[in-house]
């Protein structure tokens, strides 16, 4: 499925974001601090979160200035839907549907999902039950006699009624016909009671999960091993879930990591560290002499929370700097490198799998130098937004705005308590500060062009003229 539009309502400082068009590859949300960029991603993430510790909560997420008033008006806040997402079915989805329900099971390839504060998810789509019944009857290699008997049916209920009549008649051929129809119904519907439910169940399995990453998920230098491997995932923090993903890369079961000999475990961790470091350095040009060191060593009980059994070991991460021949704890080195490495560790469990995922990045590369931010943009385009994977990220840095792809930009503005934050692709922003990163991105590319480093200056001047034209249309 491809995400095409998102609308967030009554979530934190967003009253109604309006329907926001999402690009098929990369969408960039640009806005000032506290404008609602992160809020938008947090709401979308909770539609179908990849991690088990995210959910909607009225007390935490409903707009505080409206909660009491809306309750007094009798509004059931738990039934309020803070996020609505529109998806377009792709070739693989349609092929799966056609294989099981026939080629005309859905009248439209559009599927709309909503999720309310109570945690209930609702699917809206158009089905053609008569087409599914016709496919069961005429396109499943049923004997002509059975097809003739069922030819007038247009609903599953009518087919089931026919099966019952065939069985009650007692004729051997009709009993055989009933058995064939029963088998076809079971193959089509499975455990579902209706065509709509069966299609909904299939779509649910193909729904992309939303992988969200921000600074709170960045690894620190020391984490308790037993807690990571034994605590329920929904109780772990985002940082701990990142560390757990890193451990899973070792490919060993939990008992092995807890009880194997030190040398064996260290070798496993070195392999993980080497793989992630190599991947990071493909897009990290600031210091190519950095190496990540991961060890499983005796822990300090006072340094972290403990389980009932206690934590005898902890995951320790350090950075070796070959340029200066020194190693330091992971959390004492560059925040940009730590963020990048931690993201790769967290995303490793989804990377290379067939499971569909939509990546949400909140203020990525914020701690990076301007050139390193450009490296990260290249990483997004070359490494993440491939094979149909969609990426949405927030920023207020001009170096994270691609002047070559202004169609990807969505401006986020907070227009006060009554209106809340809105998200728009219209570059005629009412707040000049909201638009300034886009203007600065064009200016930066023009400056680089004048130095002969990127796109010819004439082309960029033309882009400036086009942008000015788009903005002046408001006049």
C-alpha cells in the first residue's frame, strides 16, 4: 500500500491539519520550533506503530484547552479519531486480492484508515460482493451443474443457503456440489464471516507499519543486558528498544546472549558493530576513522534499573577514534554520529525484509554539520526511499531541504489556539519565518553554484524566479 494523504485532528496542538498530500518517496515537513511538525508524525506513527510502546492517550494527547469543554458537551473523547490516512493499493496488493477474491472484488483501489483514542482501527473501502460470488461460482473450476445451481446467487448468504438446500436434498450429486461450494467458500473467506471482513483481514496483514525515530531513541554508552532481553517490550524505552534491535542483529537467542562465554558473546557483538560501522561510514564523511566498539561486560548495579533477578552484565558501547588513538564512551562523542549509528541499529530489523514500512524521522541530522546533513539527505534518497518505501521527516534546517525537490516540501504553521497547526504544500506561507529554510536552501545552492560546486547558477536563478512566482500568486 502507498500512503497518499494524512489528516490529523484534535491531537496536541493540532485541531485540524487539513488533508496533507504525501509524496510517493520523500516528504519533508518544514516549520518553526513548536509549530507542530513532530506532533504530526507522532499522530501518524500511532496509526500502526512498529514498536509496541506507542498508543493514543486522551489525557496525554487530546488538546488540553478543549478536553474539559468537549467532555462537558458530552463528546466521547475515546471515540475521537486523531488520525486518518488514505492508502492506494499497489500491484502486489491487487494481485493478492485477485488471487483470493477475484479481480473485481474491490470497486476502488483506495483504502482509508482511521484510529481513535480508544485504540480501535477502522477500514473504509468499497467491495463488490456480487463479483466475489461470481468468481467463486464461475472461475474456480466448479462442475457445470454446480455453476448452474449457483449462477443466480449474488451474496455469500445466498450461496450458503444453496449449500444447505443441496445437503437437505440427499442426492449424491447435490451433496458433492454442496461439498465443492463449501470448500470454495472456506478458501475464499477463511475464518471470516463476510467478504468485507475477509478483505479487511487481508489488507490488515499488508498494511505498512510506521517506524518512528527521534533523539529519545538514540543509544547511550551503557544499558542493562538482562532488562533488554527479559522485560516486556512495551515496558522498554525507545532507547532500550534501539539497543534490543542491535542485539537482535547478532542472530543469537536470548539464552545464548545471557549465558554464553565472554569470548563468544564479544565476537558476536564485534560482528554487529563492524557491520553497522561500515554502513554508517558509507554516508559519514566527517571522520572516517571512527569505529564502534560493543562489549558485554560486568555491569554497575547503580548505573541502571535492575530486574528481579538483577543484572550481571550490561551492553557497553564505545567509539574508537583512529585519528587521535583514543576511545571514549559512546555518549561522549559527536551527537550526529551517535544519532546516525543509533538509527541504523534501530532500523536494522526492518532493513532488507519484505514487510512494508513507512519511515518517520523527527528532526534527523540536527547535530550534523551542513555537509553531513547533505550526506544524510543522500542516505535518505539512496538507502531508505527505495523499493517503494516512503520517508517523512521534519526539519527547520535549510540544509535538509532539497532545492531540487520543492514538491516534497510541506510547510507547518501554528496559527493560534483556535485554529491550531496546519500543514500545507502551498509555499505562500503567511509566516515568513516558516518559509525561510526553503529560501535559505535555494540561497545555499546558489552560493555553491557560484563557487562551481553544484548546479549551474543560471539554473538556480531560474528556480528562484519560479519560487518567487509561486509566492507572488497570493497577491
